[in-house]
């Protein structure tokens, strides 16, 4: 079961908000706090989701840095 930082369960297709500035591995860019990630996909690993972020493309994010919108 996938849960956000507040313990709310996440489902495929939900929208989430980033609660902390996150640096992207292998890139010099940063995902800013407050960024909305729409239409998420649940990853293979527990606690990781995939989502499309503007200008970065598809990224894998840990659910502990997200909250459901």
C-alpha cells in the first residue's frame, strides 16, 4: 500500500504535491516545493511513484516527500 507523508493512501491517477525541494539525480535541476505532480503511477517498489513533472519529464519520487492534493 502506498501512503503519502501524512499517511493518506495513494492510488494510480491521483495528484500529489511536493513538500520539500528535491534535487534530481544525474541532473543539475531541482523540483521546487509546492510543485503539483498529476496522474501518478504506482511504482514496482513500495514507497515510490512515477509522475510527469514540467520540464523534467517522467521522474520517480519517494512518497515520504509528497502529500495528496
